[in-house]
């Protein structure tokens, strides 16, 4: 069939035609917005899950909903390798965009102007060269968000923005993707800002998503973090939702799936949204006409796995050194895990302490994570089978 009308879109953060299985998460966020606008206390939200489950897509959807409600928003992607100012600079610039939008709507009330000055001050404090490009015709606030301490300045920023939001009858929502890559200082500052605004009933919220180790990282940064956030796990889709994610996009294009073909793709995907999109795309491109048959599906899944192996999986494998690949191979014996760190060391024939740097490097690269003390697991579902499928020289 014509690839130009292919309704499937595998890719990092690409929104699928059918955002299936996330209604409860969306409803929880809508409740947060409604409670905030009514002046009722509520907690910020953290979404965690493996790669490929659709965390980024969900986060972008929620951000869009907040913007449609007129909220002041910021979208930030944490990046461990981009330097110490990447978070503060990204936050400043994204907030600036949102605040200019408020100005464009004619919102020029006193608290908003004060918030503009605080954002300028915050930006100058952490990135003096970039502050001039925020686009505000205001001076930096004196004594607000200008101490150079992120722990104090982010709280000042949150309080002043929250006060401006109250005046505008909205709230503030900061959406942070890959939140596990924030530094300990940044995580602590985020917790402090949420804590202070919550105590004062100021409508400032952080909506973050990250790998399953994020709650532990937050707790390590601040002991009270477990009470600050509503934690929600984003997992593979249940069969009905996975079936809808696969078949509904085709229906929108006037194409049907034979029941056996759809069941086969859903089973091979194990319910992971990214795999559903990949297998759906490759099957569509292989099929000659509607309805899509079991044979089309089998060929499509085969092509889909080849695509995953050369992109989704291989990109992570190629970032690992030979010694790190040996470690990953020892983990793969346990499937998608988790594996006991001591057992992995035994398989390699080394002491666990000697493999500490290898393990730490793989965690820093985002290829594995530690679900519990003494355990290690892949961040990518299906990585163990990729390691089994690869050729020895790959």
C-alpha cells in the first residue's frame, strides 16, 4: 500500500494517530488542572517507565492540554551531557516563550510584569550571555532569583510565576523529559520549589517523566520527595489498547486488519507502543491491499525487527565499549531482567567491585538502570533478544 498514507509513526516523541491506553493518566492530569484552578491543593506528577512506552508522547500531549487552557508552561529535556546550564537555560527560554504568549493575549497585569523580571534575573544568574535574548523589555529583578544558588533561585522563580498565574486565573506547569538526567542539585532544587509552592498553595507544578530509577533519584536528592509527587508507572499496553493502537489508525485510512494478523503483531510487540508503530509501519508498506493478512503481518514484523536492530537497539549497542558489551551480554542471559549484579560478575569471571565502573558507565549512558540495590536491568525492552540475534562480530 502507499507509504505516503501510512498512518504509523515510529520515532522518538512522535505522536501516534491513536494515543491508546493512556486515558487514566490524562484524566489525572486534567484533575490536577481543575483542582489548581479551583484553588485546591494537589501534587505534581512523575511518570516513569522503560524506553519505548510512550512517556515523551504523553508528556507532550499533557503540555498541549495545559497550553490550551492558557497555562504558563515550560518544556525542558534534561541532558546529562550538555553542561551545567542546560536545564536552567532551557527552562528560562521555554518560560519566556510562554510568557510572551501571555503578553500577546493582552495580559500585562502587575504580577506578570514582576514575573518577567524574575525570569530575566534567573536567566542572568545562570547564563548571563543568554539572558538578553529572552525578548523581555524589563529589567532584572533585584533580590529575586539572582543569588546564584539554584536551590534558592528556582523557588523564587516558582513563587513569582505562580503569583502571576493566580492573577491570570491559570497555573504554571513545567514539563521535564528525561528527568533522571538532572543533576542531584537540580533534582533537589525542583523538589524544594514544589515543596515551597505547595505549602503556600501557589499553582506551580512539575510534570516529569523518566526511567524507572527516577523515584529513587528524587528520594536521594530530598527525603520528602516521595510525598511531593503523584508517581505513575507507564508500562506496555494491555491487549485491548494495543489492538486499538494498531488497528484504529488503519481504519482512519479505510484499511482493515484480519483478526489473526492484528493478533500476531500485538503479540510480537509485547504491547510496547514503539514496537506497535514500527511493526504497523513496515506491515503497511509490505501489504498489497486491504485487509492486511497474516502473511503481510509476518513479513512486516520481520522487516520491523530488522529496522529496530539497525536503529532502536543498535544505537545503544554502538555506544557501549567492548567491556560494556561483555557486561550487557552477561545480563542478556536473564532476558529483560532484572539481573543480580553479583551474578553478572560471576558470569564474566570478575569481582563485582572491579565491574563497578563498567556498570556506572552503562547507567550514565542510559542503557541500563538499577531498579534496586544489587540489581541491574535494561532500559530498553527487548534488548536481551537483540543481543541474542546479533552476529558475533556486530
